[in-house]
C-alpha cells in the first residue's frame, strides 16, 4: 500500500502551531524551504528524518504524525 501526505491536515497543524508560511515552517523545523514547499504541494514524500523535524516543529503526537504523513493512497 502506498502512502501520501495529507496536505490539508498538515496545513491545519501549521495553523494550530501558529505557523503561517513555508518559510516559517522551514526555519522552525530546519528543513529546506523548497522541501517544505514540495511537501505542502504534494510533490514530495518526506523521509523519516524530515517527518521527525516537522513533527517536532509542530508539536505533533504519534497519532497526528500517522494521520498527516501516512494517509493511505488508493491505487
């Protein structure tokens, strides 16, 4: 089964964390701005290291991480 990022939920998590832009998420997480933009546009599936950095920046718990970064993608 393939997985994808639920970009809508990721954007909601950003808003809940008080982060309004890709630049701000990039600065807080330490993830390259272009990578953050690609994830938010659904163009990039992040590595586990990137997921961890973004999750820490957004104060996500395990359930949120699963819901956002491991959305089942129907073939």
